[in-house]
């Protein structure tokens, strides 16, 4: 089924493993990971002709590349390869799924189709996870892999990544989440790879940090130190303040918020939280002056000034009044007026000019962290007559966000030589097919093994490539450079260690952990689960309707994991419809408090009363009284309104799993007519009065509470049984539907 390319030796050896076992392929960018997916897809479709291949990639441009590769290199009709996007309706996707052999999709959209059972993973013989290092935490890859592992008749998983990271626990998590049994890793030095590798020269251009910028940095550093010293005096920070990195400050801030949430609200904690917010803003300003330049710093400081005039947030207002901050602001403005810039600007001009002098049609990618700096770099390229374009992600920021269509258009122009230089943020690091790039420039080193490997892999694909890293001496650039080199080295050591020690044990360990999870399921739930497929109590026969805006809550995935069918739609009332009469409004603790402040809660409560049995679920273990500056009595007042004025029960759950299990129990109860109204019929009545209430409560829709007002009205069981529908409806809480059902049971012949 293969056409148009000859598999390389290392691709064939990796394929030999991937055919037999779920495999994670770690292969440097540019060495043809996609072609391994093509080879394995051909193998699986040949062995299972009636099956399908599913390929998942995190971005639309990556999905487009997989579609092109499959259509180009496989002997298959073009329309049998389909790209699933959010622009295609769920019904249309379900239709395309049936007709297609190979489906390429982003994971988020497909996840919804799996949950609502619009597609079946049963017939998929190969599932490919591109950029497999993303398969950690709550990312959709983990959920889809688990569903596939459960449902596929002939499962096979292939994970592709250039760099899975330098954290051994995360690498193991990827292997567990994606059911990986074997790791195939190659570097440029491996003997089966070397014949296909072009040399990449890596050069570090080290630049002096100029004294003019040093003056600004000094003011910012003094302001930063003052904030941390203030926290230290309050007793919430210890040791040297210079040892606190951005990560350490974020961790301390998180701990402070946790203490505040637990009820501690003294001045010291609140003041420390404010000082930490100021310190983080100064940390960002320091990063800009050290690694980016005067213009990006000026724009950031100006933004803080504007924000201070519009907000009541004390951290911002206090910061702009700080004497050191004011001094840095004025000095930055002076530097901008004088045209003094970061030395990277001149270095960049010189490097690019020399490259173009040697080769007019050269292709260059300049990687940069910040969009503001990208705009400055574009100005620099324009000033030396270099044709360049900025390539950024879709998120709108200062009108610089790009649609997927625009991204694709720019990459095609760059590929075809319409311009020489692509100025890119991190969006171009991951997997994009940009062949024959002669020079990659890092405007700054980045402390990430994954991103460093991905950036460097943009060159040296078809002929010798170059990488130049701009490093400003005595700044965080030097630290980031060391960290990235150390992490990359560590990454390869960890992977080789896992591979040599564990072999194929990763999936076995994961299966064992699943088994333990299954054993810990609530015994009562296991006892009530029925194996009869036709029983309404079988979870596979239960359907819960969920509002599509709840997709990120975790509850929907948990319900699907348990085997229920979840229909995603826009609900006019509530968030989850558990039966024709039970609707649930779901809020996390912070969202509940927010809904009080923004006023949407009352209208939601009024709507809930349209259903016979509404419930209100508050999820989370946070202190509800410390979320916002809201008096506790205001929250208590809302509770009383929900319970007394609207008569809606409030249930608190610990987390999304707890919430999902509550919904399952309710849905099962609603599906079982004999359990719709709970009464302790196993208890022995003690008096005639108890016995009368006991008998009346057994009628459909009555229950223990309603039995009392019925007996007060009709005086005896006989009068109740002989009553007409219109008489029954005179009792509060007995409507037409319930009255009719009672009469049906009273008049119906017993079927022996």
C-alpha cells in the first residue's frame, strides 16, 4: 500500500516493534516520524481490511500534514482520508466516520463524539498519538486511549514525539496513559540513523549586557528585592530573597491562598499575597530587559500604568507608586527616546545579513518567546530589506492572533520561497513540516528540553543546517541555556533507563493499577449493577443529557468512563438532565460564589423549578466563605433562599468523580420504577397509624412524606383508593400525571 518513498533502515526497525506492541517512538524532528505512522497504517489496514485508522494531533496544521502524508504515500482513495474539524457538525462527522478508512482529528472534538457515542472505537485497528508527550494530566489523549483500550477489537497504539521531556515521572505517566509497551528511541548518533542525518552546527553567540540597560535592571531588581523583604518581615519567607525563582514565588503564592481559603485572614497573609503579585510582575519586567529589549519592556510598563488607572487591584496600584519602579519607568523611556536597544538587535542584523550575502534564497526561522519582541524583530528585518513574516498562534493578543487558514497560507508561502525569514513564537516549534531551513536562530535560550529539541529540529533536514543561540552574559539567558542542555541530556538518559530496565512492563504496571481501581469500586454499586443488557439499570442503557458548556468539568468524562451514554447539547435549564423529572445545576465552590456576585444565580433557580425534582450540586472542598469579599451572611442567605424559598435540595460533593457517581445513582434510581420514591419498607410498622402511612406511601409518586397529607384529607385508605382523579389532585404535590398513575394501579387487574 506504500508509494512515493523508500522506508529508511531505522524506520523499518522501529516498524518491526510497532507492529507487535504499543510503541512510543522518540525520534528527533525531521527524521520522519510521520512516515512510521504511514507504514504502520498500511500494515494494520492490510491485516484488518474492514478496520479504520485514527490519527490524533494537537493542532490543525499538524492534522493537515497527516492528511497530506496519508493521501500522498498510501494507495488509498483521497476521500477515504478525512479531516475532522470543529467546523463539521457532529452528525456530519458521524456520517464521514462510517465512510472513511483513515480519520485525522484534534483530540478535543473527537472526545465529544466518543462520549456521545456518535463514533465507535471498536473498529479502529490503529490509534496514533502525535506529540505524545502531551498525554499527561487531564489532556484528552489519556481519556481517548483508555476508551480505545476498552472498546477496540484489534487495538494498537503508536505514540510519536521528538522529546517527551526530562521528568522521569511524566515520561512514565505518558507510557501508562497511552498503554505503551515498548519505547523506540533514536538520536542523531545511532548507527541506523547516521546515514540519513545532515550535520547541524550549533553556535552560541554571547553578548555583553550594556551598562545603560543595567541601570534599568538595577531599579527593577531593587523593587523586586523590596517586595520579598517585605514578605520576609511579615514572617512568611525565610533565607536569602535572591534564591527565590519565579517558580518558588508561584508556589509560595499558592500556599498563601490555601491558608487564606482555610480561614486565615490576618493582615500579614493578605499583605504577603499582594506583595507576591507585585514581585511576579517585576520578575517579568526583569526577564524582558535581560532577554528581549527596551521596546517590549516599555510596552509592559506602560500597560501596568494603564491598568493601575482602571483597576482597584492594590498590587498594581502599589507597584506603580514604588520609587524604584518609577525610576525604571523613566529610564526605560529615556533609552527608547535615544534609540538604545538590546545588543541582540544588532547581532541579529549582522547574522541575517551575512547569511543572505552567502546565499540569497536562504531560509531562516527566528524563534522568539514574546509577540511584542516578534514585532520589533520584524521591523529590524524590514530595515535590512529581508522579506519576513510573523507566525503566531490563534489566540488574539493585540490583534496578532492568526486563523488556521492564515497560518497555513504563511507556511505555504515560506515553503515556496515567497519570503526568506519566518519570525515565530512557540506555535512553530511543534511538528510543522517546514523543509530545507538553512538557519534557525534562538532569540533567547529556553529552559525546556522539549522545546529546544523541537526548535533545533527545524533545520538540517535535507542539507547541512545551522543553529545560532543568542545569549546575553550575566543574565537569565545563561541559566536557561545550561538548564536546557542539562534537561536534554537527562531526557535521553531517563528514556534509555526506562527502556532497559522496564522493557515491556509499562503496560503491565498500568493494567495492574486499573485492576486495583476496579477493586476499590463501591461494593453496593457493584451489587446493584445488572448484567442483563435489556435492563434499564444496566449503565450502558442509561443516558444523561449534559450541557456542552460542562465539557471541561471532568464529570462528563467520568460518566463516559463508567459506561453511560452522555448526550451533549445546549440545555435551557440546569447542567445535567438525569431523567424526565430530575435536573441538576452544577457549580464548583468558586463558581457558586461568583454566581451570587454577578446575579445569574436567581434566574437559574427560577428555571430549575420547571422540573419536578431539581437538585443543586456544589462541588469542591474549598472554604465557601473565603472565596471572595462577600459577607458570610450573604452566602447563608442564598442557602436559605435555595432551600426554603425554592425548595431545592443542596448537595455538596468532594470532586468531579464524586459528582459523577451521585448522578449515576440518581439516574439508575430514576430508571427503576420501583425505586423512584424511597421508603423504608423493610422496617416493621409499630402502630396502626404507621401501618396506614406505610401502605399509602407504597403508591406510585407518594412516598413517606406525601402519605400524611393524603390520610389527613381522605381519613382512610378506603376513601383514598375510591377517590376520583380530580379529588386526588386536590392534595398538594399531586398533579395530573401522578393522580392518573395512582388510579391506573388501583383499577388494574393483577397479572398472575
